[in-house]
């Protein structure tokens, strides 16, 4: 394996030229970066890489470094948005793979950035009083903050009593997590780790049962959680009360916005101009909103032909758009493993 700068962070990395190993999917170059880990770029991405925004490359490096810090090994695949899924012969070669836009969507929002950065800092120490001493360039990736802005972010976290800054020599940064920071970390771990249940909010119909059995349920189970759909539970309570109770018990919620069509449309004279041919599932919108109010993560999904029917207020969220159970299963598992910490 030759040496070459990492395509994401620029560190000197092991590099293997693009090779056709039985299938198209494995034909992109492989990088073995000491910081970002082992990943393979799809060959079409490699050809366009020089034109990619440097900010996006930084975000990708942050996410892969976090992935490595959490102990996830194996080969990571990065593919263009035009890629639907991997063939069965491709899948065993990758520990995880994602389309470029899906991976970028996992970058923390402004309100998540402090917590995610704090959790990454905690993974660097063996004892709560250990001092973390790292080059600013390296710490910037783990804090999701470009190096020129890192000082400001650390100052904000110090003002929040989450950490204390020590001596900084040249390009090296020294910090120690403060008692309030460890208290926050404990809160995050408790909130994130207590439940292994995942609530699935979706349209109940015979045509969706196969997607649940072969897509939603196995994806959630493979990610280490237990799927719960309200019609699959035995209970004596009112169904709305049971839904609320099960959402409260869940670590995250999967909201699928695939819906049935209006049964009158086939005979209706106004069907061509009708905007309600697809009858949105109001219950799914309610359940997703309720979970968000409780700060329970929501993963948004919809079948490909209905993405344009999703309500305007929720279109801003990154939906997993799928065609069939197989690609739903792959993409949902990847999203859970990437975003549910």
C-alpha cells in the first residue's frame, strides 16, 4: 500500500489505487488514515473530488473520526447519491456504507454541537481528572469546529462550566472536563442508554406489513434495538394512551410517511387536480412531533414515489427515501448506527 494524503483531512495515509474487485462498488480508491480510519470512495466521487467544497470534506472527516473514536472498525464506504443500494456480493466488504448527502446530514446542528463534542472529549480520557492535550488541528475534528474557531468554542464551553482550559503552547490545546461537564455527560449517557426500544410509527396496511417485517424490523434489530409497533403489542389501555406510553419508553422513533391513496379518487371527476390523492397519516405526524417534544430522536422515512407528498413543515428533515425493503433495511440500519448514540 502506497502513501498519500487523506482525501478528507490531509493526513498521510495508506492508499490503494482504484481496483475492480468483482463489482463496480469496490472500484474506488481505499484510504487507510490514522485519524479517519479505513474508507473507500466510490470512483465517481474520486473523479469529482477536487471540485468538492472544503467545508464538506471537513465535515466528513469529523464524522468518520467520531465513528472511529466510538470503536467502530472495518471498511467504510462513501458513495454518490445516485447509488440505490449495495448488491449482496458488495455488502460483506463494508462494515458500513452511506451516500454522501446522508453522511453529511449527520453533522451536528448548532444545538447538538456542544454535547457531541463533549462526548468525544470524554472518550479521550481514562480518569475524570485527566488533562486532554492535543494539537488544535486534531481536536478541531473531534469538536466539529474548524481550527480558527476552536478557541471561541472552548471559551463558550468554559463559560458553561463544562471544561477548564489549561496551558496552550503554540498549536497545542490543553483542557480538562469540569465536574459540571461530567454531570452533563452522565445525563447524556442515561438519556441515550436506558432504553433499547425503538417505536415505529407508520401506516397499518397489508401492503406495508412486508416492509415492516423485511425492512424496518430487521434494520432496527441489526442496529441493536427492539422494534415496537403499536398494533403488534397486547394491551388493555386506550390505543392513544398506549402510543404515548410506548414513545416515552423508546430510545428513538422511526416515522414513516408512506400513506394510502384516497379510495374515491378513481371515480372522482376532480382527481387530476386533486391535492389529496395521497391521504397523509395524521397519527404519524403527531407521534413524530410528540417524540421531538420529548427530545427523543426521530428518523424520517418515506417510499420514493411519495416524497413530494410529505408535508411542507417536515420536508426540511432528511428523509430516508426507499424503493423496497432491501434498501430500506440497509439505509435505516446505517442511519441508526450513525445517529443514535
